[in-house]
């Protein structure tokens, strides 16, 4: 079931059908979705993507999607450009609330500043209508777990020189003026 946007992996959940008791769901990407994910993530290939989810009602109008995503991907090594296999195994939790819900507002103080706790829970995502896309959430968390600089095991950068900064001099503000009035 695809929506209007171009989402490579999709699994729609009707919010009205969700109860307070968690529903266990297992989803897997098919061959065309794996190919689309590889293109979206700019990797050589995505060989497998699956997730085990628990979907339940959160507070009155919200939905909690909690689960574990597992994937096998192939990327190019940043040193040798040879294919490198990687395994993704991430747990995640995402809360959704209807658009306009008070629960989706950012906490603030009297000065209008947002108060964010970097170690605290994420703010709920909003949804419009009566469905949320759990597949898109799974794909997002898998994409966040991809190593941006994959290296083949045992391979190191060689033949490069790290600049220690010892020879750096702060340029003088008058250095450009010394040659200014030469005849």
C-alpha cells in the first residue's frame, strides 16, 4: 500500500483500529522495495530489511510504534572502494499524535525559548488523517544506523599526512600593507 509521496518502504496502519493492547506486527521489504531503499540510501544494495513492531494506543489520541529493525546492506569501502557488508540491528520507539494536538507542541519558557533535553525522549511526530506509515519509520531508523564511512576490516588510510598545526602562524594584520607602497 503506497501513499502519494515517493516512499520506498511503506506499511500503513489505521489509527482507528489500534487499541491500548499492543499488536505485534512483522514486516519485510520485498525485492522492489529493497532496490528502492538502496537507491534512496545511496548504497550498493540492501539485501534484507525486516522489523518486528509493537503498535499500541498512546494517551488518548496518539499511537506508539516500538520495535526492532534489522537489515543487511552492502556499501563501498571509503579506502579501497570494495564492497563491504554491514548489518543493522536497531531498537526504536516513535510516538505519533494528530496534527494540532497539544502533545505535539514544543515545551517553552516565558521568553519563548524552546526547552530541549538532548537525552530526553523525542517529541511526538504528527500525522494527518487516519493512517500512519510504520514502514517509513522503520526505513528512517535503519537509514540513521548506516555507517557513513564504511571500511573493510583491517584496512587503514596510508600515505597521508595529518597536519599537527605546529607550523601555523597567525597572520599579521599589517602583513598585507608591507608591500603596498613599493615603487
